C-alpha cells in the first residue's frame, strides 16, 4: 500500500507539502511576537513615565484653569471647583514678587550660565590636552561636587558665608581689614551662583569631554603635520566640533536656572535678603504649601515651564541660525 503526502498549491503554483504550509503559517505568528517584544519590555517604563511625568503635568494644567471655592469659615459647608479660565494666570502675573523672581533668575542665568560653560569647557580642554597628567584622577575630582546632594553642598558653603564661622571672612579681616558680606541683598544671588557653578561645572565638563573623545584622531595628526599648536588646535578643531555639547549643556543650564530651589530655600535661614518668593520655584512652593492655594501654584508652575521652554527654544533658534 502506498501513502500519498497531501500537497497544496504553492505561491508560484507549485505544490507545497503540509509541513511547509505549517511553517509558513507559523512565520506570521513568530513575526508578531517579535514585533510585540520591544513594547512588552518598555511597557513598565512607559507606565511609570505616564503616571509620574505626563499625568502630573496634565493635572497641573487642569488645576491652573480651576478655582476652588470653600463655603464656611473652614470649608465645612462644602468645597466647589469651577472653571476659572485665565483668572489664576492673571493673579500670578499681577504678583510683583513672582514677576521679580523671574527677572532675578534671568539676571542670574545671564551671568552664571556663561561663566559655568566657559569653566567647564576650559577644564575639558585642559584634561584632554596631550600634556595633561592623570586626566582620569582630575576628571573624577572635578566631577565629585556633582555627586554631593544640593542640600549638603549648600550647608557646606553656608559655613563659608556666615560671619564668625567662615575662614574666608576671618582671613579677609586679618589681611585686608575688610569683612565681605556674602549674604547681603546685593551679593547673596552671586553666592548662590557660586554654589551652582561649583556643583555643575564638573557635570558639564564630562559632557564636553565625551564630545572631545569623539573627534577623530586623524584631525589631530593633520593639525600636527601643519604645525598647529595647542591653541590653534583648540580654536580650529576642538571648539567647532564640540559645539553640539556646548549647546546641550547650555540648554540644560537654562532649564536648571528657572528650577533653582534647594540653595535659596536653605540659605533663607541665614540670609534675611532671601524671602519666600526669591525664585520662581520657591514662590510656587510657598503658594502651594504655605498658603494652600494649589491652583495658583499650578499656574505659577505652568508659567515657569513656558518661560523655560521659550528661552531654550530661542537659544536653539539663535544657535542654529548662527551655524548656517
């Protein structure tokens, strides 16, 4: 007795065995599983991203357009929420202290950000020069302040700012007969700028160093053949090629300027020049947790984000236009 294998027409009209047909049917299922695998792997991150980032932003935007009315002395007769349109934003923009805090941070950024980026660039170029010794050790040393939490860094620096505790003030009094006031109304902003620069210069330096290491060695060899010295190599090769890193670090610094919070919050206890609305973030924090006006604080937060976005966008437009 002979057994005949079942055959079906193949894609070109030829016969296809049953096993081949089974394999061809399994391929779409396998391809579908492969396509779904990346989404399954990133789904925990996406869920956390939505819950901890996107959802709070949406809630803040909704709250900024909402007004809460409490009936009774303590709200015991009921609490109602109504759509307030742009009333919260109007109240925020009429708050002179909040507007002054934004202008204060703009002045802070105009001075502090360029100083920090220049310092980070110089450190990176020095560490990546051919004559640099122990570059790994110094990279770790310069990066170390970034590893110290901002609260601890501010407390450490406050001991150098407070009269009677600061060795800097004691030495200045002995040598020059002058007592510097690091916490006065005209100087405390730059004392904060010093802390921020000390903390983040090493972080920005590492970003620039990573860009420097991506420069092909052939360019350095060609520069040496042409007789270019360290200065000419830095200005003609390194600085133009690390421009993306400089743009990135500047954008990060612009955003971080408007988010300044920990340093003034801690120095407020030792400096009478710092009030509860000294920076935009500190003002929003005070409005929410001292005055319990979360809707007005949400409007302040949205405005801070819009200003940061506008400044970053303007800077990127200017840098892109200058590179053409």
